[in-house]
C-alpha cells in the first residue's frame, strides 16, 4: 500500500470553518431539512448586471489570454482612482497588485515577513486564515485581543505593548470579520504614532469591508497616514461590495520595497488573474453605484432586525454591529459553549451559524451570525432559536 509522506508544514495549515458549516448545512438540506444559512459571509445579492455584461463582453471581444502578473494597467488605474475618491489619497497604480481574491494578499504578506523566530500579530477573534498562514510561514502568531466591552475594536496601547524585537508584521482588520467591530480613528492615530518607535515592523490593514459601515460611522483607511505608507499593505477588493465572491478578484496596495517580491510570488503561484474578471472589475469601480447603495440599505435594515432579535433571546446579548454584515452575540448566558450552540442550532433548529472559536480562542462564548440573508429568513431563524432556547 502506498504510504505518502507529507511535508511537516501542512500540519500547521488550518482552514476556514464557515465553509465546513456550509458543507454540513448543504448536506442536511440535501436530506430534505429546511436550513437557514446565517453562517457564510456572502451577499445574497446577484452581481450587478452591468458588471456581468462587462465580463461577457470581454470574452466576446477576445480577451482570452494571459494578463500581466500584477493586473491589467487600466484596472490598477481604476483602483487608484477609486481609492482617491473614497479616501482622498494618492496611490501610484504601480503599487497596486491585483490578485484572485483577498486571501493571496494575506498569504503573500505572511510568507514575506514570516519565518521561524519571527512574530506576527493578528486580531483574535479574527478571520481564521490570518492565524493559519502565520503558522504555515513558521512565524509565531501573537493574538491581538478584541473585546466586547471595546466594541471589538483593538486597543492601540495593548498592540504597541506586545511588540518585541521579533515582531515583523501586524495585521489589523476594520470593519472586522467576525465581530462587525469598527476601530475608531483615535485608536488608529495612537497606533500609527506608536509605530514610530518600531520602524522595522510592517503593517497589513484588511479593509475588504471598507464600504460597509452603519449608523454614520466612518472608515479610517491606513492609506491616510503618509508616515507609514513605506511599510503598509492595504487589502481590499470586489467580493463584498459588489457581490462578486465567486469572481475571485481582489487587490492590495503594496509599499515600494514589496512590489517586486509580491509580483514574483504572483508569477510563481497563479501567473495572473483571468482577463474577463478584470474587465468586470473596471466596470464595477467606474460604473453606477446604485446597486451597492441598495445592498447596503438592505444590510442596515437586516442588521437592526438581527441585533434586536438576538438581544431578545434568553441568555444572549449582542453588541451593536458597526460594520461588515456580521453580528457576534455573547451566548454565555445560555450555558452552551460556542461549538455546542453552533451544532445544536444547526441540527435542532435548522439554523447555520459559526462558533466564535472558529475565529480564535478569544471567540469562546460567542457565535457569528451573517445577516447576508433575507429579512424574512433572519426573523424565522431567530424564531427557531428562541423556541430551542
């Protein structure tokens, strides 16, 4: 019998539990169960029609070949123009690298700055791929604790206090997955000021939800701080804002010293992003934004429904969801662990959620609910959970 010997590094590679929950929910649905999925972080809207048509037109116009490893020049120019409109910053299109989604930026940043002996800081609870790829790189993951009492915003004082001579990279995420937390400007100001004492530490700001804020809150892009631009990586993309998750299109703005290394990583990893998707990306940024605004209004309505509904459940309390499309209620009062609640809600109530521990140890006692589902389904899911509890 063949006995394959895998590399030790594979044992350090984690996964994204939301996809595992999605698979379980799909299996139950295939068996005839009525399942409401509030687990997966995917808009339930279709990609706007003018974006779809741009991709189709690109195919019909013969754009079937390779593209530059860092992305089509006209797409990178459109990204730079969009960042200028939204954040009031000047970005050189040569510093924009287009990639198949946001995860390659995380992976490449950790490969670039992670190695045995290094430390990389990351939000906890946070997107699980951060910790996974940090470990894969050989670096030591150092959690940045996000606490309910702070609105799940990071404390700049705590972050700065955790920096050591081994710290090579700090990852931050606002608006945040899984908590929906938004870090206020004053904390970001303090972090940037404190980093003056640590000039060798790089920073990656995951701003994929930068268009999704509620209640008059502002998004503070790290691009607005010129003093750190020479060591700042900013991740953003099309998946959430334009309901383009399956198109696999993202980008990052990289500091000058990183542009050549990350381009070589792209060449070695995926060669380039497919051409028609990039033309669709141009149409998204340069075309009408009505569908985006309509989607955000729907998310805001659902946000209020789910936060109020969760706070009405016995043993549950839920902080206001400030951004993205996630609620992160505290379920300690139910007497269930995060995994127990996830499993029982799915198996007994037919509602898919994701255990807070899927996003790190600091997620115990919490569940992630995605309100990227219809208002009617959210109300029915809350009714089912209330009946179970």
